[in-house]
C-alpha cells in the first residue's frame, strides 16, 4: 500500500466553454494554479466538480487531462461512486487506470442501501481495484447515513478501505467518533468547503478537501496547524471563514466557486450545468465586496 495521504486536496471544478463543453485549456490552468499554491494533492469528481452532470466519456477525458497536467507532482483522489455495485466498479476501474492514487466512493444514492447492502457495495468496489479507498460520508448530498460502526467495520475487514471524508452534520463529533472507535486506523478528511477545517484538525483529521478557489488559504492553515501554531491556524481560518461559508449555498455554490476563478482569469467562463444555476448580479456584487478585503491568489495568479 502507498504512504498515507494527508494535507490539502482541493476538489477541482470542471470548466465549461460558452458552448457548454469541457474547457480543456482552463482545466489545465486550474491544475497549474493548484500546484503553484502548494497543495498536497488534488481531488477530482467530487460534488464541486459537478460530477453528477458529466458523462462517463467526459470523466475519462478529464481524468487523463488532469493526470497529464499533474505529472506525478502530487497524488490525485478521484470520485468513483455510483448508483449500484456494477457501475461503481466500472467507474472505479476506469479511474484507477487513469492514475488515481485513491478513490473517493459515495454510497448508492438513488435506492438508499441499508448497512448490509452498503457494506456489500463498498466491499465489491474495494475488491475491484488495488488502490486505497476513501468512503465519502455525505448524507446531505446522498441521503444515505453511514453509521460509524459500519465505517469502522469496513476499515477493519477490508485492507484498502483506509480513509473517510466526513461531511455529515455535525462533522466534528462524527470525526471524533470515527477516530476513537477505529483506534486511529481510519484516517479522516474534512470536506464541506472547509467551514469546520480548524475544528476538524483539532479533532484529528489528517486533511481537508474543500473547493478549489482558495487553496493557498487552506495550505497556510494546514501548515500552521501541523507546525504547532494553533493560534496562527485559527486566525487564518476565521479570517477566511466568511468566504468558505458563502460558497456553500445550495444551487449557486458551484457558480460562486467558478466566478472567483473567472475573475482571476483562470477560467474563461463561470458556466455551470443544470441543475446548478448561475449566480445573479447581486450575488456577484456581494462576492466582489467580500474579496475586496480578502486577498486571494486566484485573483492575481498568472502563468
């Protein structure tokens, strides 16, 4: 097995051109921007990638572009969960072949599985690949609750199930439960756009997987915390918390992430796919006002 993953793994947004097709040039710029920001790795095909609006052919092409752009500089965690065992296994094999260092797997989200069916699903996916698995525990998005006891059992009985991304609410207490009940064997990443990042780190999380427009902020928080500078990490976290919070609004969150990248010239457009909606003029004005007091690398980066 590979070494344990930790640190800041932003979830890459997928850019679209004015015709609604994947904008490959903007995607390559985004990867370089993230690398320049000092991230520890990248996430791909999470909620912030609008993964639910991409075809399998697009996912395959996007994964290959990202891996070509990354070059072996950092590991990439790729989402591969689906509505059932067979499509999840097929996607997992595709992402492993593309070069994923780890797979982020959501439970089936159409017909909601009970714990027995959820166990069988994750076991089948893990058996289909020889890379680590990260279970995505995101009941607000999937409608599926994964009990801590189930997560701990999966980790104990299946060798390559090694991580969980906790995005339940409250995430903080779930993180404590997972780490305590697994005796530290199950490594936890935070999500939720980083809105509880500081508290998650205090409770033992090994990293975070937020959206991708403020990577240098999360890197500074992570590095300060890891160096034992909790005061510095906390101050940086609370300075940028309003921005993190603003990017969690249902329906327009993806547009907010992309609008910042468009403002800085990393993306050509802030276009999103249905069922997401474009941010309106008032939202864009509120965002611009907020960013006037919050320096962001995305707004000044040039390559």
